[in-house]
């Protein structure tokens, strides 16, 4: 999946957005590459970013226990754009990853 091929309307957070809004969101996405074992978000902290996985895999951990593995096309951190509650899980890169990141400020 490439950034250009991404269909944001299939992500529930953006599913009701207009075509114009989707173009604006796409322009606001920042592509980042992270190494393995990078903490992307930490349980209990206040989130400010949404992450969409382009390449690589990440482990989702709750209370230091692995509960899921995420890969290309999956996303996390969407609740950070909607409310200011603490993160419900820690996400750590298992491999080198390419992510598209949208900050709360760009979302508003």
C-alpha cells in the first residue's frame, strides 16, 4: 500500500468525511519511518496522534501483556483525535515500520 493508494474513506474515523476533507486529511498525513522496538504510544498517557501502518508490524500491549499484532492497512490512536482520555494500550514496533501520522491539531 502506498500513501497515494490509501482510501481514507474506509477508515471509520473518516468514513463520513467529504471528498474535500479527505484530500485535506491526506495532505496533513506525515510519513515517518521507525526502527524496531520503538514505543509509538504508551498506555496511560494522553494521546495526540493517529497512526496508520503502511509497512511493518507492531505489538499491542495492555498491562505489559501482548494482546494483538497490527500490520499494513491497520491503524491505532484514533481515539486520541476524538477525546483526551489516556491511551488504552502501548504499541511498540516489532519491525522497521513506515507510518502515516496525523496529529490532533491537523485533525481539528
